[in-house]
C-alpha cells in the first residue's frame, strides 16, 4: 500500500483519491489473478 501511495504521489495524484480508488483496483487484480491461475491449471 505504501508503494502505491508513493507512486501516486510521484504522479501527482492526491492521497485521498488513491485511498478511494485502490480498493476497487485491488479487487479487480485479485479476480484477474485467480482467473489466470485457474486457466493455467486447466
């Protein structure tokens, strides 16, 4: 999380915006990673 906040800060994204967006982005990442793992098992 701290790396994401640091990256956002370097890009000029306000911390409050990051705090709002990161949970949704993380959820999609987990779903896509799980789909990829399942596809590799098949």
